[in-house]
């Protein structure tokens, strides 16, 4: 519903500072760092992600990804961010708000990934914490949802540390690594208390 739109296309993806991190929209100039980090982290990420297409890490595939991101942002369907370390500025991972639903729902889904060298260092927690005000203040959403595989203990800890509440379990919810897998469902509401820092 158009009357729920509150921001212009040129303001869709601000640079968002966090505790030692910065979130910003992916750009073509990020391709080399993105491809290197994803390739370096392939075995680490594979159990938690959809099966990668054969051309996943090519420049052409990245260009198509950016085009799709742009179209989705203009349609208010999704908002992608890359997560960078503030000093030195290097790519750590990414977060994406997808399935934005307006009208009576006012909700979106959160997805994220982090490169293996930066896992379990608190950087993604800082990234999620930095993104939450954008979700509720700039996008004016009411609810932010996330899901994770029950065996992904790092993801469970991340969600619970950032104020998400477990709401249930969805059977064969997403096709991850080639298999339909159950997921734990989490959500955070606009009025939920801000989670304490690490």
C-alpha cells in the first residue's frame, strides 16, 4: 500500500554506523572482496545457505545480483547491506531485509552471513543491532522476523542476544544446502526492549 511508504528511493540505503562496524549498500566495486571472502568461506557457509549456482562467484552474477537488489529496493521488497569493519575497512559479511510486507503486516525477514575469519567475534551482532533502528524508524516496520536451522547454535545465540524471541518451529521451511530443513522462527517487535550490549 503506497500510503505506508515514507522514504524516497534515493534515501533507501543509508550508511549505518554500528559498534566497530558500518553497514552500506553493496556496490560493483565490492565484487573482488565479496568473491574472495565468499570463496574463502564456502565450506563454512554451505551448511546454512541455499545451494550456490555454478556461476555464484562470477562478476556477471554479482552484477545481476546488484540489478535485482536495485529493483527490489525500488519496489520496497528488500534492502541489502554489506557489513564492513570500521577500521580497517574490510568486508565482513552481509545482511538483507527481504519479504517486506506492508499493509496490515508491516514486517520483513532478516537474513545474514559472515565470512569464516570473522565468525564468533561479535561483528554480526553489532551489525544486527545497528540495523534494527533502520527497520523500525526509517522503514517504519512493526515486526522483524528471522529463522535459523535448529543446529545453528551461533545463529540462535545471535538472534537471542539481539532481542529476538523464539516463536516456534516451521517444518521443512527452507531448502538449505539442497535439503528442505526445519527452522526455528524468531521475531522482534518495534516495542520490544533494546537488547543490552555484549
